[in-house]
C-alpha cells in the first residue's frame, strides 16, 4: 500500500509540474463562439486613455469570443521590474506585457514564462504570424518563443531644434558622425550662450537614463557580455573613446546641462522652451510638445556611433506566465491584439510607438497629426535590442553607479570599464 500511494503521489506531482510549465492545451473548442475562459491582463500605460483603449479592444474581442471574460489593468513603469516579477509569480494574471528591457530576465528555458509554441505554431494562425515582425527577438537563446511581439519604440534618439541648426549653418551630414554632432553642439552653445547644445538623460535609473548610455555601448560594438555570454564584453577601445567623448561634452566642452541637474521631464522642458538644441528622447515626446507647441520646427535624427549607428530599441511582448489558469484564452486574446485593426488603431491613440507588423492592413498610421513620428519609422532599420541574457538587468544596475563616477571625472572611462567588468564577471552565472 505504501508503494501504491507513493506512485500516486508521484503522478500527482508530475501532473502539477506539467501544468506549471505547460505548453498549453493540445486541443480546444473548434470555434471562437464555443471557447470559454478568463484572461486577466496587466501592462504599463503608453497613454492617458490606456485602460479605456484596452477596454474598447476587449469589447471587440468579445464580439468574436463572447464566452471569454477578459479584463485589463496597468502597472507603473517606474517600478516595472518589481511589479512584473510579482505579476508573473503571483498566479493572478494570464497575460502580461513585458518590454524588451525586462524580457531577458524572464524569457529563458525552465523560467517563469510559458513556452508559447502551442499558441504561435497553430497552422490556422500562420498568415497572421507571418505578418508579425521581430520573432527572433521574442526567441530565447535556447530557441523557445516566450512572447508575441507587439510594438517597437526607439528608447533613445535625437530630437533636434531645426531653427538652431539653421542658425549655425550646420552641414546636411552633421548627424552622421560623433565629431559632427559635437561640432554642431559647440557651435550652437557658442552662438547662444544661454542654450545647451546637447542633452541626454542623467538623473539615474528611475529616470531611465540607462537607455541613453547603453545605446552608446551598443554603437561601440560592445555589450555587458561578449557574444557567447562567457565574459564581460565592455572592454573595447571603441567604448573607451565613446565614453570619453560623452564625458568631454559635459566636462570639457560644457555644452550639456550639469550631470544629474535635470530630470527627464526637466530636459523636455528645456527643449520645449528653446534652451536645449538637441536632446536624447523617445517618440512620445511629440505628444508632449504638441500639447504646447514650441515656436520652432523639430525632427528626429539617429545617434551616430563609432562601430555602427544602431538605435537602442525595445520591442514589447505579450507573454503568458507559467502560473496561468487559462493559457488558451490568453493565447487567443494576445493573437487578437496584434491584428492590424487593433494594433494600429491603438497606436494611433497612443501616439509614440510603432507597429511590429509588416502589413498594416490599409490602416493609415499617425495620419497627418505627427510628421516627426512618421519619419521615426525609418529608425526601425537601425533597431537593436538589449542582450538576451537573464542577468541583463543585474549588469545594468551594477554598472550605473560606476558610470556616474566616470561622468563626475572621479575615474577614467577605462577605469570605469575595468571596474564594471570585474563586477560583471564576479556575478556571471
């Protein structure tokens, strides 16, 4: 009897483990009308009407899936790592939007997210899957898809006052090299002493300043890790040169606001007031500028680098936690949300992100409201995401204070890199 009960117990445990890391159901109802279930979703907001917009899409979803009960909530971007971690582990959510900066922490084999092959490999969904971009970025190094790509956004590009470029007769190719950017910033500050020629976020991780300086790492052909993730990847002469260039803009050329003196919001205010000629920012700045239009023209430009001109870009992924109680319903809702008629409609409401779709289904994006945003679509060809390693965020967080020391001229760029690599390799698992 003892052996019999042991076998039964083992079977129960085995069944539980299968459910916890499951691939999803092998088969389900034959039509949307027959499908039942519950989907509780959570996501960070991209606009002031986020909840209203998702509830609108839920209403449309229920026209096709009348017996699936879907609901939507938002989390706070400023505390996203903690809140996403809790949402995945808690078992209360069935669908979670994870931005690419957080995605590597969770999207790995035997991790807390569900393998979504059961969902995305459905032959009936092939045409729509083929219309979705960035599957390679949704796939872990082990080859598993843990999310459906949703949108993309350059996390850092240049927003530039065109009137000030004209005032200093900047050449047409001023933005194609780092020397050209520096010369232009110096010329503007010399002509307008009360104007900063160049700006980038410097107020810490909570202000997302890492999105600016990590882009410089990528454009130097470097990374927190080398290509096979066996050692630190920062120690490259191109990165030393790039970091020296960045520090010189502040400390030698004095064309930037003092390091840490302005929050991201403060930099936007300077730019809007014509006191900052060019600044690192993201596409949603357009909505802020157009709410109180400045008295000058502006547009987006890519940030140049020594090795490449890649723009640090986040994709977004609809992911299903392994703790979900209803993976098939969550799968159907996620696939519904990446239809062009939903995704493009939503992006036209949020004004600042781009669709992860090849064909927009004939739906016009941004119309004539935001010309700068339409031009920003061109940055997609330069998109590069973060390193797909579970410790990416850990390496970012430990590198940040050392970067601050470098910008304060307490250590040199080479010393900064050496110290960061020492810490990274000590923590690398």
